[in-house]
C-alpha cells in the first residue's frame, strides 16, 4: 500500500503525520487489496482568517476508488471523521461485492 500525504500552503508537523500514518495503516484490515492512499491537508482561508482544516482522503483498490472530504476545527478531528466515513464506504462496497 502506497501512502502519500500532501499539505497545501503549509508544513505539517511530525506528530500530525505520524497520527495519519498510524490510522492509515489500519485500513488494511478492512480491505486487503488497497493499492494507493492519498491524503490532502488544506487550510480553509476566508480573507486571511483561517477558519477550518480540510482533509481529503482518496483510496484506490483495483477497479474502484473511494473519496472522502471533511472539515473541522483541527486536522486530527477532520482526519478521524474522514477515516470513519471511509471505513463505512469500504465496508459497504465489500458487502455488495460479496452478495
């Protein structure tokens, strides 16, 4: 599984990156054929006032791609919310494939 973390217009600290990598590592237990994971971290600017932290996660498996976008007051909260939505998408897709 190839993991790519990109930040837009800022540099993420090591603590945030390790939090993301730890959680992404657990995706393998929900689907065993994940090939690529892309995480985008963005700041939502409204006329130079930083309002929300936006996290976008894109997960690729053969013949399908999952995408989630969430925004909250902190990157950790946004990422955790996006991960739970992503896990739900993966579980639903796996159930449909098994049926």
